[in-house]
C-alpha cells in the first residue's frame, strides 16, 4: 500500500477505528510516524488529546452528608432484599 493509499484509508476511518489501529501499531512504527509530523501537527494532536483527557476528569459532585449516606445505604439494602436470590424476578 502506498503512503497516499494509507492516508486515504486513514481519513475514511471513524475516530474509534483510528484509535484501535493506532494502538495495534508497534511502538517503532508509531515513533516513525510521529517524527514525520510537523510541529504544528504535533501541537494540534497534543491539544486535542489534552482536551479529550480533561473531559473525563470532571470533579466529583458534592459529598453526601452522613444522613444522605445512611438513606442511600438503606435504599440499596431494601432493593437487594426485595430481589430474590439467584437472579430471580423482582416482586
């Protein structure tokens, strides 16, 4: 496959397919590809990756008070009690 054909194929892939293909490449091939990128392309990729990583690192919500935790535990307990053992149907 020529470099032009590989580029065309890459552009037709979904982002998920691109990610999986990239992960399957051996480290030496990934390094060779990175070395061919211009500084602007590297910066663009770096910024995109930082944004994607940042999206999943949202701060947790507020902490539950002791009373709210107790109520949540009670609800879970009651829900599990209502469920028959061994995967049967709910009442």
